[in-house]
C-alpha cells in the first residue's frame, strides 16, 4: 500500500512536472566540437531551450522544423504587409 498525501506534507515521489530540455543532436554537436567545460555545455543547452541554438545552421532537425512550419497552412499569416492607403 502506497502512502497518500494529506496536503500537509508533500511526498517525495508525487508527480512533478518536468521542465527539462534535451536534444541529442545538440549533444552530438557539442561532443564533435570537443566542448568539455560545464559553462559552455550548460550555456548551449540554455540557448537551445530558449530557441537560439548555436547549431541551427547545420542541424537537420531544425531545418525540418522550419520547413514544416513554413508549409503549414494553419500557421501562415493572413496578411503579409500592411496597407495604409486610404
């Protein structure tokens, strides 16, 4: 029988939302470049999680994601330019 939380004390194994970021291609690129310093490794992961990955130029996953987003009809803008002619 598992213990149940009473709301007073939180159990250590209660469901928690994980908010981590992981990209195997980023790890492969960092390994290829010989990055061993924690600050550089962690900084690259923080940049990638914020949408500013330093390897977007050579990442095939990023290229496919961009291509898919550009070709998705639901995400296309309705109006490309603003016309202020009255």
